[in-house]
C-alpha cells in the first residue's frame, strides 16, 4: 500500500470514528479492508492530531471471553472557534480549530495540516 493509499484509508477511518464508536472489525467491514489494516489506521490517527478514545463493550460483544474495544474520535470539550469574534463552542467530533461557519468541522482539515 502506498502512503497516499494509507492516508486515504486513515481519512475514511477518521470519518467513521467521528460519527460513531466502532470496533476495528466494524470499521473493517464498512470499508472493505482487513481488521488488521483497520487497527493500523486507527493507530496512526494520533499523528494527525486526532484523539481516539477507547471504550470497552460491557454486554454482548465479546471475543474469547474478553470485551471488544470500541474506538471513537473526540476532541477536548469547551474549545471555541479560533475565528476572531466567534464564540461558537466546537463539537467534540470537530477536529478543526474553526466552526463549520468559518471553514472547519471536517476531518479532512486535520489531514491537510499533516500533508
């Protein structure tokens, strides 16, 4: 896999994890990639400045008696839009420094910065 392809996979995984908490297997199924590739993509997301949190599934989903991890991208609470005079509090799923009105709100922005 080329760097460009890996970066594209990483961006797709990030989009999925902003919208929902998913296991690596669920990410793999939705993207049509192996679970190993999904785990590698999840592991690389911190390089883009994204915070991936892990939660453990309590109930039904267990693998060999161990709970499965679910991954989700979140950003710190209480961040405000960096645009001068804007006090919009950014969503935890918005990795950009700006609100959607001022050009932020998209996972792609985090990947452009690391380009």
